[in-house]
C-alpha cells in the first residue's frame, strides 16, 4: 500500500477545517500534517511542513490578500514557490469565472471543486490524487455551466448526452479507463465518444489527461474574460 499523501488543510471555519481533516484521515490515504485558518498561516505551514497537497477554501478573510480570492491567490503562491505541491481549491461558487481565475496561469497541479464535494470522499480523494501527480481537475458542474453558456450564445456544438457525460469526466482529470469505470462503458465506447468530442469542439486529441483538461477549458472559456 502506498504511503499516505501528506496534506495541509486551510479553512477559516474551525468545524469545516476539522471535519475535512477527520474525513481525510479516516480514509487512510491522506495524512493531514497541518490545519490552518488563513492564507498567511497556509504559506507558513507549506514552508514548514512540506506537504504534497494543499486543500484550501476559496475565501479566508483577513490579511492583505484580494478579498474573496484569498484561497486562489494563496494557491498561485504555493505553486510558484513549490511547483511540486498540488492544490485543491474548494469553492461555493459554480460560476466558471472563479475557476478560470485559478487556472489563468496553467492547469497543472490545480483542482477546482465545489464545497459540497467534501461530502463525497471519493471525489475529494480523486482530486487530491490527481494534483499530487501534477494533474488537474475542474468540477463537472462548472463544465456543465460552461456548456450551457455556449448554447445561450449560439455556440452549441451538438454534443450528445453521452458525450456531455464523457466531457464532464474528462474535465475531472480521468483517463479513458477511469471514464469507462465511472460511466460503466467499454473503453472502446469511451474512445469513440472522446474522439467525437474533440472533433466537435475543434480540439487536438491527446491521451494526456492534463492536456485534455487544459484544452477543454481553453475552448469552453468565456471569450470576454
């Protein structure tokens, strides 16, 4: 069994912070080496404790950080100073503009999840595993919102319901085999749907899940951002 992933949890609400810590510890896959309440404490903990992954709330009032973007700004600071550390940002905002703010300098090592995913341990652990390996994840609900926005603008690409399901899983950082397991499909069926998605979205196909997430986000991103 692999060694547990070393993580630091940051949230200004004590009960949420401790609840997340206990949930992760009970999984046996994560060792929480630090739990802190603001962005300044987070950077100090990263420096002292050298975690593999940071799980941070998007908002942590206080200090000289941008109001409402403290967790995102701290995430960028962490990755800039410690490129090997992955960061999962937990947010109550399904508006994709917040996700794009996190990914504006690149997607590698970042995950953007809605906070209600904390209740789904496997979803959270999947994101932690992904960023620990340099991958990236964006919440499927945010992807759905981006697709809906394109349709409102008359930019719909006629994705079938199954292709939408596969696209959500792609954006969640899953390989074709992982998508097949999640959707109970054969790998050949997943490959067919992935090829159709890339053709319809005008994207270059790639087996690299990190590049695929980046490509999908780049295409679905708001043109006026």
